[in-house]
């Protein structure tokens, strides 16, 4: 008797629960949701740090030579630029990891911005 034939016999199991489908609609929807969420957070973070850089520059200009105000403005400017760099590096590393895991469409910001600006 050939044992390989016994392995190839399949039985259909039916019952309650979630039916299994062969398409990846759930995965692609989840990927789209994650992509939109990350894109929105990245967009908000970039806008936040750019505004902080502008305000730090304004406080640097309006310090009028006061050493204490200049040190505070320089610290705020340094922290804002550092925050912006961290956001960009985190986005790059996340994109690299997503690409290595096979999720190439995860950081598609064109689709994210289009869906935020022009909702269906």
C-alpha cells in the first residue's frame, strides 16, 4: 500500500466560523489602513516640527541679544531639527523593514495623501 496516497486524501470540514477565502482582501485592507495611519502621523509630525523650527527661528530673532533667550531658542531649534531628522530616519527604516518583509505598498504616500485630500 502506498502511504503517499493516504496523505493526499482530503476531507471537507464544514461548520460555523469565518469562511476561509483565497483572496487577500483582508490583508490588503489592513495594509491600506496601516499605510494611511502611518502616512497621516508622519505628515502631522513633519508639519509639527517645521512649525517648531519656524517658531524657534522667530524666538532667536526676537531675543535681541539676550544670552538666556538665545540659548533657549538655540536649544529649541536644535530639538526641532533633531525631531524632524528622527521622523525621516524612522520613516526610512520602517520603509526598509516593510520592503524586506514584502509589504512594498505600506509607505505609498501618494495614495495616502490622495485619500486624505480627495476622499471617496
